[in-house]
C-alpha cells in the first residue's frame, strides 16, 4: 500500500526539491543539536559554518537527511526517478562542500 502511494511522487523533480530542502532542515537541526547547552548564537554558528574549525563537520551533518531519504526512496519505496534527482543534488552539494573546505 505504501509503495503505491509513493508512485505518484516518483518524479526526478521531487528528488531535486527534497535534495535542496533537506540540507537546510539538516542545518537547523545541527544548530539545535550542536549548540545545546551553549551560548552560541545563530550568527556565530553561521560564521563557524563558513569559516570555522567545525566547518566540514557541520556541512556533512546537513547532508545526513539526504542519506536517510535515499535509503527509503531507493530500497524501500523503489522510486528510482526520485532517487536520481536526490542523488544528483547530493553529488553537487558534496562537490560544493569539497570546494568550500579547500
């Protein structure tokens, strides 16, 4: 039943949209998790993300939601067109991560 519901979302554009939105959600989740109990403001966290010692750690954390969605789209729901969009965006973001951290 669940697979039949997901068939209507088996379009590459849905994977691209999810691949772009989930890292943003991952960034806010990483802010909440990593700054719990500290006095770091969102602006400070953003500066750490762009130029800090924990830059790569934060940016990789942002891609974790894409990995979870990949598992479901590829192995559970068999929505391969959606998986293509998700993987394409994740590869581009991973390349951008590599370039930023150089």
